[in-house]
């Protein structure tokens, strides 16, 4: 089974759509530089609490930063590029995002496994930490997947049209999509969400 995370959710309607169509995890961005940032919203706790049981809630950061205690209790996992010095609550699973340009980056990613429960491969961008819509390097992602002892999640430029090719080449534990199923930053296109998850399922079923 290939798991699916729909990331960058900003409203209850989009959360319910992602869950209805079968997302295993949903991501909420707490990186202030992102157009999908929800950390300063008055209804942030309500957004987190509307996710039903058995769907994983992921708090997504570029540089990891602390959150109020009540917010930590409303998420199940944390995803980050840097900032490992913060002491996180013990219940949180840790997803370390890595951006691969060279085989040396793969070797560096492998050294990060001890501090993570999973590695997430995203596309490299010189200024942005994620959510760019650019495609990750699938060859390097497959190399990491073959060498890693922790699950590898593939992100970066995935869409309903290319996700099956990406899975075939990388064979990841899970796929993660944000801009590839949007009509605008932070606003999900419900048909694209449905098609993305359906395509992943069809690939996994071999049909």
C-alpha cells in the first residue's frame, strides 16, 4: 500500500475532501514564509480538531519552531527541514525533509536517519523550503530509498498525471502532494485531489 499525504490544507472543506477520498495523512503548514501558513489564524485549533481519528495530522515546518502546548497535542507528527534542537513532545513522529541534488546529498540524508522516523524527499530550491511545485530528483530519491532503513516519502512536483510514474521509479513508502492538487496556493482543487488519490490506488492495485 502506498500512503498519501495531502499537504498545505487551509480550510475545513478541503480537509473533509482529502479525508473523503482516502488521504492517510493531512499536512498543515506552520512555516511563516509559506502562502499556506496557518499558524497565526484564530481557528487553527478547530482546523486541526476537525480531522477524524485514524488520519495523521502533520505539522509542517521549514525551520522547526516551538508551538503552544495545546497545539502540539492536536498533531500526530512533525515534518521539518532544520531546527532539530527543539525538544518535541514524545508522542510526535518526526519526518525529516531532505532536498537531493547530488549523491553526496543522499549520503547526508542517510546520516539523518537516527533523528527521524521517516525521510521526505522534496525538490531543491535555493530560497524556498518546500511547496514550490518543482519536481524532485527521482533517481536520487530511488537511491535513497534503496539505502535507507527508515521509510522514504516522495514529495516535490507530484500531480495526478505523474504520480504513477514517480511511484514506479522510486517505490516510496508514501507520496506527498500540495501544489499539484491546487487551483491556487492553499486552495485545493477537489477533482485533482480525487484523481491523485485514485491514481495512487490504481497503481497499487496493479490496474
